[in-house]
C-alpha cells in the first residue's frame, strides 16, 4: 500500500490542507534519497496563481527569453510538436480547437494580413488548382449552391440592395454574355457620360432627381442583330421613371424614337448632338 495514500499536506501559501497526491501538489523533479516522491510546498492552485502573477509582472523579459530560445531551437521544437501530434492526434486536435475558439479575432486578423501580403501568389495557386481540376471545382460549386440556395440568394439580395450599381453591372455583363456581344463599359465611362449631358437625360433633358433617375440606355438595343454591345459609344443616359425616355425607347430604332418623342425637326438636331457625343467618346480612345 502506498504510504502517501492517507497522507496530507498543508499549503504554505493558502494554509489549506490537501491529500498529498499529484492531484493537489506538483511533484519535484528529483526524489528523496530513499526514492520517495518529493512535493512542492504550495498546492497546485497557488503555484499556478503565483506563476501567472510572475508572468504578468515580467511579461516582456519572459517573452523575450522564450523567443530567443525558440529561435535557437526551432527545429527541435517543431520535431517535438510533430511527435506529440502523431502520438496523440485527438488531444492535439482538441487543443487546437480550444486555442482557435479563444483567439478567433486575433487569428482572423493574422489571416487577413497574410492574405494581403501574399495575394498575388495565393490567387495564382488557386487559379492553377482550379485549372487542373476544372470539372471537380464546378461540381463542388454546384453542390454548395444547391445545398445553400436560400442562404446564397438572401445574401445576394441584401448585397445588391446595398450596391445597386454593382447589381446593374452584373446584369449587363450577364446579358452581354448571353447575347454574345462585347461588354466594355466602366464607371469612368458612365461618369463622363453624365458630365457631358449635365446629369440629365440626353433626349428630353430631364434632370436626375426626385421625379426621374438617369439610367444607361443601349442606343442600339442588345436585342438587335447590329448592336455593338455594352460599350461607351452605344450607351446614353436617359430618364428612367414615369414613362421616361428609357422605357419609351425600349428596343426601338434611335431615329424612330427621336421622331416619336420630339418631332422630326427637333429629332434632327438631337441626333446631331448624340452623334457628336459618340464622336467625343471615340476621340477619348474608347470603343
């Protein structure tokens, strides 16, 4: 029978008496001369608390010593860690999950910083992996969309409500791909168009405001076979509410719409203005 089984010891710090076992006291590294175990004078709780206080009081010096040691023994430390994970993978996984849960914000910040530092390399690796496994990538993407359809759709609606310009550009790109026509229209092109036409409709000159908002109109509609596509020399700012010019024109021929909207005499003058604008666009080197 172990003689320590029924022994007790008083902690010299908290003065509480506990069973003399490793559950309550840390054992010393060396035994007595007779081979029996030696225990520290303070209980585990007091020893841990004292260690925390010492660390907080000397944090910079202790961290510096640890870093210096790690720098000198990096290979040894990594080898010990790999060995420990291999011997007890479940314990290693539990420790990792516990650390991640307690340091999520810090780890996310490190991940974001690392991504921004190495963004070109990361994107190149992703693209290379996607190119090498194109069908597998598409299959997994379809599965994710099918499994999370409602969540993805809701996120898309919320994003596009906050960013209507992005939603409009996405729609225009999809439509251009569907029609097989070019899409080369930037925010800078749109800014130039609005400035050229004084933030107003190019046809009726209604100002952008409460009663009208200004929308991009394809002067030669995408549905027509001779359309040049979504390019600056085919986009005009037209009013878009309360039966505005954008709705009235729809897919009509530009000249026919101008005659219907303004009459033949005014239509000729307006067509010259529009042609002059498209010439100015091409002079900027835009299609």
